[in-house]
């Protein structure tokens, strides 16, 4: 694969992959694979989310985060490592750092409806009792993004020379998370802990991340020449990036690019920033051992064998959510 330094993330149309035209589908697969192999990020349009649904989703998360702390804490469940409901400020930090990020968040997980025994692994979702639309809106967004993610994983499978449906059973009732993020306003910048940022440089844990709200100032990715470049996308696009699980599975053929959310200029620190990522996780039993086709003399095996569940637990401890 020819090396390329992108100045911005490539933009692709998921409708090309789903078009039924073999050539258009093949081009999408090649373009997605090249982007994920070089910069690890793409902007995707025709992802299935309507403007109306996105608007409702943001309105609900904004309404939740604007409530008093004691009200928000009614949706906090201790002992779940932040995996369901509300997680207050300063709880999560990047791997290798001790300073908490300047954010709070709300997480919705998988709802198992088909009798799958994996339901026993998942805690029940938590929804605010004072917000009647919250559950329906977040569940609809969850399902829509999960469908888009499954289609993108089918394209990735083809790029890797695997059966198109390689990932299907591995992500069926997977441990995916919809996260509403609030980078809260800082009324006194002088009181920010030394070194604290909205989200310190990190890679995502999961297979792929699908992100709404990607055009807000602050999101940057680290290019392979160690240059930070801003991520921008048009309003109708979502940003999709490779996570550490997929990088590990492909023995670094696909790149989990380091990214961060930097603090705004001092005069804008009093403004909130909202973001809604969908972290696409497989079932805990998925084997993340490097794919044989991704191991070569030039690219020897980089990682020890591990399951997705073991890797997730390891990383939740490293970022401060799990003791």
C-alpha cells in the first residue's frame, strides 16, 4: 500500500457499498481499506441517521446534562465501570495519564431481545425517569448506528480477504456502547488542573467508532508524521475510525490512530461541547488473535492472543473506570 499523508480525512458514501453494483462496491472497499490503513479515519455519508433523529438525540442529551448534579446522579450506578447510565466529571482519563478528562458522559448498551444467553453478561440500561423521550430516541440511534457499523465491518472483511460476513456473528448482540458526551464549560480557566484537557490523546478500545458531532472544534488526529490535524466533516456525515481491537486483529494493517479533543481558546472555555460516539464492540468471546493473512515476514506478529472481553477489562482498568 502506497504511503500517503492526508491533510484531511477521506469522505466516502456508504450507499456505494450497498448499491448492488459490484464495481462501486469494490471501489468503496478499496477506498475504505486504504484510508483505514493510512490514517485510520473516514467521513461517511448515507449512514442511515436522519437529521430529525440526530436533532432529537442532541436535544435529549443536552437537556440531561443541563440538569443539576444531584438529578444527574440519579442515573449513576456504582460498580458498573461507567458502562451504563451517567458517569460524573473527572472519572475517566487517557491510558498512561492520571489527570481526569474535562468531561461527563452517559452510556447506553446492548439490549438483547432474542433470548441470547449473552444477556447475562450485560447490565440493564438506565434511563432518566424524568425524560420520557430519552429511551426511545437513544435506542433508535443505537440500532441505526449498529446497522451502519455492521455494513462497514462487511466492507472491512472484504478488504482483508475474509468472507463478507466474517464479523456478523462476532458483533451479533455485541457489547457496543452509545455515549453522550458533555465537555462542560469552564467558568474559571485558572482552576483547571494542570495538564487537564477535554480528552487527552488516546486510541479507542473497540473495533470501530462511529461519531456524530464531528465538526465541533477540538477533535484532532495524529498523522503518521507526528503532525496533529483537525477533523472536520460535513453536517450530513459521521466520522468513523479504527479502534485498538481491529488494529490488534489485523496486526497493525489497519490503524487505530491516536486522537484527542483539545481545550478551546481561553475566551471560549465557558462554552459546552457535545459529542455522541457509538463504540462498536464485539461479543466478549471474540478471539482477537492476529489474522494469519496479516502476519508476514515484513510484518511479524505484534500481539499476544487475547479475547475481546479480556482486552476490554484490561483497558477499562488502564483508563480509570475499573478498579
